[in-house]
C-alpha cells in the first residue's frame, strides 16, 4: 500500500515553535494527522491554535527514555500507526571557546540533539517495523552545521555532524523494513534560535554581520515534499537555505 493510500500519521518533536511548528502546520494543511511533541503544553497548544486539521499535542521530553516510549505508544493508541517522524527538537550551547564550556553545557546539547534523536528514532523504528502495512519515513533535522561550523559552536556542530551518521545508519538498517530515512539541513530559517542572524552574528573572520534569512514556511514545504514520496523513493539529504547567506564560498 502506498503512503498516499495508507493513513498518514506524523510525529514531530519540538513542535511548539519555529521549524517544528511550521512543518506541523504544513503537514496538517496537506491532510496529515500530526502528533505534536514538546515539553510545554502551552507552546504545543499555540501551534494547534494556529493550524487546522488533525493536530494532537502530546507532552514529551526527548531526553527521557520512558517519555519517548510513551509518546510513540500514545501516537499508536490515538491514530493506529506512525508513518513519519520528523526529528526536529534541538538546542545550542552558549557561544564560548571550547576551553570555557562546562561539561554540563556540552552534555545538555548532546542529550537533546543526539541522544534524543536516537531515542525517537529507536521508537519510530520499532513501531514502523511492526505495523501493517510495514514501514514509514524518518526525517532528521540536521543543519548547515552538519557541514561547516560557526565560530564558538563545538557542541552544536559536533552533534549535527553525528546526526548525519545516525541518518545514514538508520537509512541502511531500515531498508529491509521499508523504513526510509533522510536529512534536511537548514540554513538561517527564521525562528527563535536563528533570530540573532538577522541582528548580526560572529563570522569566521571575526567580524559581526547580519545575514539573510529564509522564511520558515519554505522549510515546511521542503519537508512536505520529502514526506510525500513513496517509500521506494527517498531524499537522503537536502539543504534548504537563505540564498545569499555566507555558506558557499570563502570569506
């Protein structure tokens, strides 16, 4: 059975704001049933109020193993299956030189961006492998930082490089079960995390300059495209970015 014929149920982490909310609203507008996951019910309900269609808020913490298991069990209990996971929850550490970072600051970013993504991937894989029809899709939110760092970003950059490895391993291990996995790397989409780009951000040459930004709605459209493919097709990696941001080229 194709994805267009099967029930289309998505789980989105970090769905209370920014990229997660934009993707949730885009998918719901296309007829998906969307389980909104996040730590704060108020922000999840804010996404629900902005949208239409089937938006189901579920409070969950991606760093907590039991919470993640309950998230996916709840999604199945409410909607019967999971066709898509958008692994979006992410945080960054304070901008510091690496010898000034505390272990706690490092560990928090690893816990959310990498271990949290693993826990969600593991539960999605479990559900997708067991359901009938079998299979589904996992889309991981990487970043331009999966390719090149900003100054003073070691924890974030290290975890986003690691996301690429997790994406590739999941894609390989999912083949036997019709579980596709891809990664979207986003540059300067307008969100709370990226607001400082427009105000001015430290560059590799030591200057501080404002950077062009990308409407977050375009990220929603990109994820919808990836999600809408049949399971025998996959976008393994996509970069969507502000055209004039300083990523391609030197200086």
